[in-house]
C-alpha cells in the first residue's frame, strides 16, 4: 500500500511515460473536439495575431497594431516564427495555426506538471496531477483562444520546477525561464523576489553563494534586456518596469479593499469550479501537514503569483483566467486529497480510476454546457 501511495509500483514506474503520453493524447483530442475551426480570433488574440503577422512579413518589430501598442510581445514574437514558415493565402488558416500552437503548448505543460508532482508524490499519483491539470475545463477553453496564457503558464511552471532541482545549472536556468515569462506577461516580474530570496536563503552557508547569485541575475538580465531595448526603441517604454511602477502607483487610487475581496472571491470561485472546488480544501491540509523547504518554496511562489490577481481584483476586474497560472500548483495540492483518501482505503487503483472518470465527465459536461454555437459565430 505504501509503495503505491509513494508511486513506487513497478507498473507505474516502468510505464509512466506511456501513461503520460496517453493522458496528453486524450487531452489533445478533447481540445480538438471543441476546436473552433474557421472562426476568427478576436480581442487580445487578434492583436497578437496581427503583431505576429507583421513581424513575420517585415522582419521588424511593429511599433503598434492598429494604433494599439502590444506591450506583452513575447507570445506574438514566438508565434511569428511559425507564421514565417507557414504558407497559406487564407487568413483563417493562420488563425487556426495560432490556436493549434496554444493547444499544443497547453498539452505539453503536463510534462513539468508531472515533474512537479513527482517531486512530492512519486510517479503513480503524479499522473493524477497531470489529469487534474489537462482536463480542467477552464484550461481547455483557454487553450483554444490563441492568447498568452498557455505559454506564460508553461514558462512560469518550468521556472519553479527547475528551481526545485538540486542542480546549480538547472537553478540558473530557472532564472532564464522567468525572464522569458516576463516577456510574455510583465506581471511575471514579481517572481524575481521569491526566486532570489529562496536562492540566497537555502544556500546561505555556501561561501560562493554571492557569485552564484550574481551569475543567476546576470542570466536573467541577459535574456530579458534585449527585448526590453527593442520595446524602448519601438514603443518608448520597456513594458516591464514601466508597467510595474504604474501598477504600484495606481494602488489605492482606483481600488478599494472591499471591492477587491468580493471580486477576488468571485473570480476564484468561478475559476476552481468544478474540479478544484472539491479537491483543494483537503489537499491544502495534507500538503502542508509535513512541511519542508520545498513546500515553503511552493507556498512562497503561490503567494507572489497571487499578487497580480489581487491587484486586478482590487480594481474590480473579475477575470477567472488570471487564476489559471495557479492551476499547476492546485493540481499538485489536489493530489494530496487523493493521498489523504488512500490512507484510509486500500484501493488506490480503484479510487484513481473513479477520480479520473469523474473529472472527465465533469469537464465534458461543463464544456458542453458552455459550448459556443460555432455555426452562429
């Protein structure tokens, strides 16, 4: 029983890659079933589309798109690479390509989710963590919009996963991934604070920690600064420090505590329903019952990732998609709900199968209920 809980079952150990591939395939098929083929991308996704289109054709970074400056240009810059090699004279084909790329990114995010969960739960239950993430109806819906979120989630999560490894090179690499995340969405810059603090605190007795930290910060700046200079040249501001300072200065001017609390609760309730709404409460208890440095790392990352969400809520912006960045950590914590249940029942395989089926059914019901009438669109 204990071996199963800790993921030491030989079957799980030998076949975890196969199981992970099956989970990814099913996740992609669900997204393909709800794929809005032939429907133009709108709002933020449209701005990213035209920015990527202009960049792929001209080879120069646009100053604006239809008079609107695209501050978070990391995603459309990445997208422009695919547009450059894609050959079609149909506008909608490029829209579909944009959605397919975000779909694929969303699916492959289960790899770092699996690594994160395995750090705490072993192989067996870690597969459940990937199920909790990839079949989340909000994650499925968001992956079909062609916007920044899937890439931002992947980069932030990769930063966390790399930092948790006991390898200096991977810890350095975590700073590079954080810099890339900042280019996709500027609010990722808040994570430089917990990342730096944890880097220094954990290795405080190492006499070489200061040079190592300077190396990590140098890597972060080397990845970040070139694009910031491009933005300064094309838009007149860097889009990271400029927007962060503006956000801090706006606190208290256009926000209220009461409005922020109400809006945050509303957004959080919508975001975690239906799967995490059931699994998170017991999971939090199980996860933090036996604490260690790695769990404190998760907690500190979680707190700082909440900062931009709380800021948006304080301005009355009720947008559940802002909480999607927390879903990989929520998936890890939800695994501990299963772990708590299996402590009392000697049927981990049966319980796991029942949970997977329940998640699939609840997600499909939710997605069908909220399905857009594509013919009408």
